[in-house]
């Protein structure tokens, strides 16, 4: 294997590791955001349920 191929493979491994690390970080942030949002979804769900009941009653 020549030096150019080794350099290309090395960069590919580094970029793959970077993408994987960023994906893991993004997943953690999305999970934290979902946990925050779960605590506030109660009033929204009640409003949606009320609107669904109103639309069923008019039809």
C-alpha cells in the first residue's frame, strides 16, 4: 500500500469517528429535549382532546 492510500484510509477513519461522535451527541440532546417537552405536554393534549370532541359533536 502506498502512502497516498494510507492517508486516504486514515482520513476516512477519522471522519467516520467524527460523524459517529456527533451523531451520539445529537441523539443525547434530542433525548434531553424530549424529556423537557414531556413535562409540558399535558395542557396541549387536553386542548387537542377538547377540540377533537368539539369537531365530533358538530359532525
